[in-house]
C-alpha cells in the first residue's frame, strides 16, 4: 500500500489558493444563479408592480432593442451543443379590452392557454385599471410569431386588445447534458434599454465570451401594437451583430458513449467524483470529456444544493498519480541513459531508503529481477524506487517539467489548476526518500488532463502535444520530450501491463491495448493520507500498435472496490471498444494471447521494435 510522505506547506498554500480561486468562481455562480431564479419568481409572481413600471416605460421610450443572437457552440462535425433561441413574453393593455371573454378566448386559442385563467386575469387587471398585463411568458418564437403576424394583419378596430411583446434569448442544448462542464452555463440578464442578453457563467461559454457574445442593436421610432416600429416614424437604427459560433474538438457520438460508460461506473462504485476523457495523441484534440456528478443544464436542479456538479475534474482536481507516474520516471531514466533497457532491478527482499521501507503492492511475494519494461508490467514500487534513486531529485523534477506536468496545459477553459511538487532546491532533508517516492508517483500532484497529455508522448513517438478544445486551433504547442525509441520501450511496458500485469481487465480480444492502472491513497495536504480513501484510475492507449487515442478514467473515492484495475479499467475497456467500432479499426492481432512470445518478439506491425 501507499507509503506516507509529508506534503509540505508550499503545496498546501498552492492548493489552498487554487481551491479559493475555484470557490470564488463558484460563489459568483451561486450569486448569479440565484439572480436568475429570483428574476423568474419576480416575473411570475409580482407581475402587477412590474407591469405598472413597464407600462410607463413603454409609453415613454421610443427605443426598441434589437437582440443579437449569441453564437452556437458546435462539436467537431458542426453539430450544435448549445444554441440560442428566442422566447417572447406577451402582454396586453387591459384598458383596450372591450370584451374580456372574447379576448381571453382569442388569446387562449392562439397561445394554447387556459381561457378561464386569462379571463380572470384580464378582469382583475381592468379592475385595478392596469395598463400592462402579461398574458404569456416564454412563448417560443416559432409559436409566437404566427400569432403576432395574424394580429398585425387585423384591422385596428377588430383587434381584441393592444398586444405587446418582449423578446428573451435562451440557450438551448440539443444534446442535453453532454459535456455539461465543458460547455458551461449562461444566465439571462434583462435590461429594458439594451435588451435581454445571455451572460456566461463558466466553461467554454465564459472562456469564449468575446467570440460568442455579439452586440445588441436598437431602433428608435413610434412603436406600434405588437412591438414593431411604424416604418414612417423610424428615426435611427443600429443592426444587432450576432455572435460567432465556436467549434470544439469534441465528437458528440464519442462523448455520448463516454457519458454512458461513466454512468455505469458512477452507479456501480458511487465515487464522490469521476471523470473520463478521450484525447488524440497526435493532434492534442480532446474528443470527449465527461464528469460526474453532473447536472441537467435545462433545469439546473442539481445545482441548488451544491456547485460540485459544475466541477470539471480534468482541470480542477489535483491528485497523487501513484503508479500511473512510473512510465514517466522510467522514460526519463531510459532517455537520459541513466538506465538501459537490458538493466535489471531486484525486488527480492525488504528494501529501505534511509529507515523507511518501500513496499510493493504484491504482499508477501516478490517481483524478482526485472527489466524497466517488466517494472512497468509488474508496477513494482521497489524497482521504481531504485530507478528514482539513480536519477536523483533534480533529474526527476526536470522530467516532470519536460512532460509538462507542473504547469497548466493551457486548454481553453477558465481556472485551470497546475500540477505541483516541491522544487528540489527546497527539499533540505530526506532527499533520497523524496526521489524514491516521486518515482512511483507520491509527493506530487497533477491534474488528470496534464497526465493524459503526458501519456500522449508514448503514443506519439516521444512528442508532447498541447491538449485543446478549439477545433482548428492554429497555435498548438508541441515539444520533443523523449526519443522515439524510448517512447516505444515504455509503450511495450504498458502493453505488457495490460497483457500480463495489473491491467488485464482492459484487454480487448483481437487488439493490442497498452495502459497503466493507478490506485493511490487519497492525500490531503499537510495531513498526509486519508485511510480507506482511494483514487482509482486507468490511462490507456488505443490501439497500442497504431495509437489513435489516449483514454483516461478516474474515480475519486470509489466504493465497492478501489483498485484501478477493478474500478477504472472496465470503464476504459468499454470506451476503447466503442472507439474501435466507431473508427472501424480492424483487429490487428492475429495470434491468441502469448505472453512469452510477446516478450521475445513484439508482434506489433508498426513502430514497436527496439531502436
Ligand atoms: Zn516489486
């Protein structure tokens, strides 16, 4: 099981700062979210008072806002994930109603409302001598327009009432809850002068506000009943400028499959949080990214109790990667010639660094002598610690930097957190133990997205590509992290981890799958580890012989099991199987499973041979 390390105050301060940043955002969200609810209640319940004010405004103002349409958010194929529609609030001037029964019948018929309720409202507002009475709210544009057109076509004297309208924009999500934390939320900000506008709260909506927003226009003149300016009286006009669409790298079909796979994990293991993502290692495109808990973006009812469903754990979650970091330390050691692929590391007896024993997950048994590839296959802590000691703290730290694990990825989302470990110059004692622990993923914190991108290096001939969400983004950072042969060597180790090691539940018949399980005891800064709480994860490469995707699955505090191989690998497998089917990738594995043959000559048709 995981060893205890003290997490220093520097880390704590950083974590606290990042958490504070998140809380600030969430606080703002709550305030704005509350405002929406209040606004609606106001609209529905306190109509009278508002109606009076509005009536006064209608008389006075001759300026009518023209609403811009907020740009749509599209998936990579142009499928809308969020788009703007307009709703109308309709109102009458009760003083113009001669026959309340007839007027109520006309409205009820045209708008599909209750005639009795309308008639009662009209009579009641007439008794008050009101000048403005809302008769319908949030009527879809396509339904309100024909009714308004028929009204405008009526001769003035035959009109059952003077009718007015207000236009309200709304954000629709044709794909419902897909990638809800990525897309984000908007709220309606109502303004009589400038017209209602959608304001972003989080996610892509917030990050891409400048592109999506657009600008409302206006026109000035005499406003006719029905809300149209009488053409002859038009004095000034500024056309609205619609917002631009934003196209994401997400693929709705993959996203849907990932959401479903994650649902199954969430139901079975009831973690406090879970995440799954699919990344193209060659382009850095994020193809799918799902989070649990989640929320219904239409009703938003899950957000009433907590803002946790808004959390995108890919970028606002720091955890100790544990075993999933071993490929990175081994890659760095191989690449710099600190160790050779043929070197052997012994897991034979008790192993101590200073006075601290290093333990292997395999209780009571020993891994024996292992090559670096076999260390990955076995996920051996003792051998990893030996490799870490050979590298030393500085070199390990530089490796984490080279793999971009100690910086934000720069993905197009607000408030991304950054990975962290104490810089070597600040570690004054216990440096050897620190190096040993780092080698198997303890004493550092990373975000899931940064780690998934680091695995992209093994699938992309040693090159790191910046993960991103904007389709066709021109400036994507790339860097060479390790040599191609090092990447292949690690990839082979990851392949064997699935074939023979801890990741067997990720296997898919007919295909070569590479990947690594992670089972890390949950660390709380300054207090060390939380007993009995784990983070289970799996990161895999699909398929290993011709990589197309990095798939990552993570469960925070799962129940009914806690091993990465048990909790996360089956979900990975489900997603990987879908991708192979969706991309029509034919099985490339002609021989049945043969671990011995595999170790002698890798039966992979591309790129996996040494050198
Ligand atoms: Zn071992």
